[in-house]
C-alpha cells in the first residue's frame, strides 16, 4: 500500500501518538494531546491539514502526559498534569476530552487537588498550513498557505491563501481572548475544585459539496450512533484465551472505525486502507480487507464492490493509467490531489485489484449475495475479465504484466509496491514489464470464481469457458514460474521473461488462490516455514538469505499480518493444518504484544533473538488489512465456508480437540440471518441455520468438485 511510493520522510509521530478517525477525517497527536506542525501531526479533513499546531500550556508550562485512551474511534481522552519547575508533584491535573466529527471539539478540565485556589493562565496556540496529506506525510509542507488571521473576542479565524481552495478554520474558546495565533483564558481554579470549557474548531471547505469529516450532503450521521449500530451487529466471541477475545474485539472496533461512506450512497460502507495516511478507498486493500472480514460483515464486501464498480475504468488515459474494465488503485480528495498519483483524484495503476474484484464477488456469492446486487455487479466482473485478457496481458503470453505509463505512477503495481519491492535473489531489481506470481493466482481465482457464478445460474457455457481458461493459466504458471532447482516459485517474470528468483512470501498467495499444482505445494509449504522465512511471529516478506533482505524494511524482510493471514488460509486449503495453525497462533500472540491491535507491519527479526515483536516506525495503525487478519485467521482455523448456492455450509474446526471452548454468536449468514457456533472439546454445534441449509462437518471440497454438483437452487438472470 503506497501513495507516491515514497517512505514516510515526515518521521515518527512520537512515542504514544494517538490517532482518532471519523470517516475520511483523522486527528494525529502526541500522547499529551498536543499537535506540532514539525511532526506528522494534525487534524485532516478531505486530505487537507486544517490544524497543524495545537499546543496547550498552563502558566507557561507544557502538559506532561499521564494517559491517553480512545473509548471510540473518534473519541480521545487525555489525562496530564502541569510540570513544575522544582520537579515536585503537581496538584493540578488536566483532562482533555476530544471528539472528531464535522469539526473538532475539546473539553478542557482543570482539577485542583490542592488546599488553596490556583490562578491559571491557560494558553492554546493554534496554527494551520492547509497542507495536503501527501505533503505532510512526505515532509514537503515547507510553505504555509495562510493568507490572513483574524482575532475577535474568543474567536480566532485562519484563512488559506489559495484562490482555488479558499479554506478557513475558526477556533472558539469560550471565556478566552484571541491574541495573535493564541487563545488565552485567565481563571482561578478553586481549592479541591474544577474549571472546564469546551473549545471548538470548525473547518470550512470551499469548492466542494461534502461537509468536512466525510458527512452526507445536508445532514450528518451521528458518529456515536454509527459506532453503536456497528457494535450491535458484530459477532461476540467467548473463548478460552482472553487475549484472543481482546484481539477479536479490537479488530471489530478498528474495522468499524475505518469505514467510510459514499455521499451518493450513504447506506453503502467501504473500508478505508488505514489510518492515518490512507483514509481513502484503495482497490486492492479494500477488496482484501473486506474479503478477510466476511465473518463480521459481508456488507462491507458488497459496498466495496459496488463502489469500485461505479469507478471502473471506461477509457484509456495514460496520466491516470485508466483502461476499460480496470479497477482503481486509489481515490483521493482534497486540495493537493495533483500531488497524488497521476495528478488526479483517481489512479488506476494496480495489476491485482481487477482480478481480485471478480474473486471477491465470487466469494460473496457463496455467502448469499442478493440477486439485485449480483445483477449490478456481474457486468462489471465480465468487464474486469476482459481487461485481464486485453490490457492486463500486455504481450499475449497469458500472464498479467504491469509497467507504469506515467512518471507519477507506481513503479511496482502489486501489493509490494515500494520501488525496491521486487528483486532477484542477489538483490538486483527486476525491470518491468513484470508479471507477479500472486497476480496470476488472483486471475486463476477470478476465472474459477466466475465459473462458479455461471454454474449457479445454469450458464454451463460460460462456466466451461472460464474453467478452460483457468486450466490453461494454471498449467502455464506451474511450468514457467516454478524453479525446480530451488523448489519454490519465482516471485515474478521480468521484462525478458526471466524468473525473478527471490524466495518471497508472494507464493503463499498462490496457495490461497489455488493455482499451485498439488505436487509442488509441499515444497512451497516447507520453504514458507523454513528458518529463513518464518520468524516465530510470522512469515517474512523476503527470506533472510536473500541479497535485498532487511528485517526493518517495508517489503524486503518485514512481517505483514495480512500476508500471513493469506498464507495460513493457503496452507490450510492444501491440507497443511499444522503449518496454518502455527502461523495463526504466532500472529495472534504477536497481536497481544501490540495491545490487541496488529499494525500494518512489524520488523522481521527472529523470535529466538528478540522475544517481543519489534515495531516498524512508520506503520499505519489501525490498518484495514491488519485489522481483518485476525478475523481471517479465525475463519481459517474454523474452516468456515458457506456454499449457499448449493444449500450447504462446510465447517471443520482445527482447534485443539481437548479442552477447547470456543463460542461465536451473532455471525452474519444468508442476508439477515445470524448463526451461533459452539465448539466444546470435540463437539461442534451450529444454531440458527436455515432449515434448507445442510451443515457439513468437513472441509470444503475443491472448486472443481463444486462445479460438478447439481445445478443449485439460486439463479441470477
């Protein structure tokens, strides 16, 4: 996941940094609640930083952080105290309750625990640069875009100097007086008493019909009500391990916080890629995250598919890399969209989102996608398959390749999209056009998935044609990507059709997609679980004996939770139960070290030498893939596979047979239905299953066997 394919040169937000999220808006601050424009801090609306500096002092002294919590994704509670020059304990505690909505509100409370009244001069320094998100992320916000500031009573207004984007920010501090860029209140806090005021910061965005914070035209859905509704719809877990329960709850909360809503379709939620820098719809990220969170809410996948279909490519445009049928890479808003990829708010430069679109649609159809939604999405799926054959396969060799068409675009267009992410075993960079191994796997899954949809509709002609295309692709892939002398698949083919021979995690995605021949799967599994790849916390993106290996790099040796969740699912698909369990348990254990929230990635250092996982400094958190990874791991361990077109549900838990207590309630199933899954020791029961659905306590059969089943009951015109 990348914007301009540049590392986060803005540096760290600091130890204990706190992120609040509401829609596409976010607030990133220090642990004491302050924000500094010299760091990647601030309050962002529509990808524009409206607050860069927000610094509180009492009697000229900064606030020492004591604690910071986020009861809701948009709600932060900070507790601090004033620092004393003599280093003695302060009797004045500072409470800051911050909420992010259409603007920012902060309720400031001073608690005096001394026996005498305390006179206090409270000063809030406020500033903005109206910098674009990418400018801040990459440390390019050297100029200020503020033309004018106006102070009036307890109001301070800052206005931008950009004619095209005349934004403004108004901050109100009741009882204070504006002085320059500060708001100052002089109060006396009574002995053993409190003083409180609520400060508000209201942005104004010109040239857009959207309200700040990603609201709906003309009205604003209550963030608290949205959170409560999401929580009420979530499955509840009762398991032996409290740490696992915590991870599941954290994943639910974070996925709920990362939902963004289309103003034209307010009932349609999609998953943003991650906070703080990727609060936007990303094709690949949103598709995979919604796929991995099906056990929580299949509507996320439906909303993501419908929204991506609305933006599906219709023409050829080299500047944005749009092509007919292509699924976008990212959508951006804000004043500096020209600084985003391709100089537009939509950029299409990705090789994998298009086949993933079809694969996710096929998976969702097995969960009971409504006929109306299928009618809307099936033409988009067929256009996506046409893109694979007419544009994705650039040279007619049967494989999808990529090569950017604009210097502003991504050099690498798979999930490892950093500039050095695809390399040979000796560390040499692969040159485009590049055909990634996992993208061929996604294409195989797309063809097989479309065949299943066709079979469910009684369309045997389309089903047979897609199966034949999948078979040809699988044969060619296993012949040309396999490295027999090494016993694993090349990560890619380069511009000269040479296998890029690095040992990397990408081939685990090929297991997940089902494109790997059975006679090769054992060697793939062995390499994935080797000491060079498996750290004890997860599988590295690149083996430790490769030339480009760096455990603290973005894509060349780090551990990505979503990558591992897909690997575990792939290993389970091919019957490597022990290996899948090992990854799942290691990753859930790692999550406990991150307070239940898996980050975007962490360093690929060996567990034997480093007993706790080492964070990667610029990792997004929360991040959609990583939030969904524990949900996918649970599904993998349960081997939970709906097959509603065939009136079946497959369930074959691989949890320890003895002393297992695993109860999952309120699991969404078949539209409005809800299931309860109870596993106690060797006993497995499911409650709430519709009478016409048969429970099969066994692993799902291979897709080709499903195609041989009798025509299902469901039919989509």
